[in-house]
C-alpha cells in the first residue's frame, strides 16, 4: 500500500519486521513477527473501504486467516503476532480491521491483546467495509512485548470457524506522569 506501511507477508512465521516505521517515515525500533501460525492469506477482502478508515484498498483487501476446521488440509485454530522492542514507559492503542467479501455467515474474530494487562475485542469480517475495533492504552509486558492472539469469536457461525487479521493501526506515546492527563497517542504506525 502507499504510505509508510509495514507489511508482514508470511502468515506461517519465520519473518521478522525489524525497526518498523511510523506514518512520518521515522524508525521506531519496534519489531513484529508471527508467533502462532495462521493458515494463509485471504485475498477476498473489500477493495472499497469506507473513507473514514483512511486505508487504501491494498491494505483492506487481504488478511491472514485461520480456521478451526481443515482448510486445504490445514487447521490453525489460533494465530498470533508479537510486537517487540517496546519501552515500558510507552502506551499503545491498537485498531484492527479485517474483511471477507461475498459471504453470508458471521466470521467474527476474537483479538486478545496482552501486555502488562490483557484486553479482548471482537470483529466480524463478513462483508466488512466500515468497522474497526480498538484496544486503548496497553503497556508492554516486562520483556518489552505485546502479543495479539486471534481466534474465532463466540458469534462466529461459519462451519469451519474462519477468523481474520487484516490491517492493524498502532498508535503510541509516552505514558504520562500522575499529574498529566491521559490523551490519545500522538504517533501512528500502520501494519
């Protein structure tokens, strides 16, 4: 996609994106990798994302996917990625988008984000053009990582329980002192 996207392209692991860049093109020192393999890449996402998402069709048309049932003989009931090289005094906000066009069932995914704390959000990728889900103010674990684990959500009624991880936006900023007010993160990094 145009702009400063960081493209993780191997859903089964073995690829590490080092020194991710933010929207201004600056190095962050952060890294990203698959820690739990997905089945493959879905290329049937929306090519007409809602303008409010501020994403091109190159970013919304494909996604990693997995399933609880066998897809071409492969079962990956869960998948996951890790963001590493994070400083303890930084807070992160994650926005997730996924899309699978031309389906009639619910393909909800559960995104469990785990750093110093843990939060879970859900998104149905079925014919999605407008919806993103967000996790705000996540601080990294003591080892400098935040893990995102993906699995079918409780409302997923697809026979194979397909789930998707497409575009992810990461906003980040320094954690305020106790006398400062919490504000939205001031840097952004699309993945």
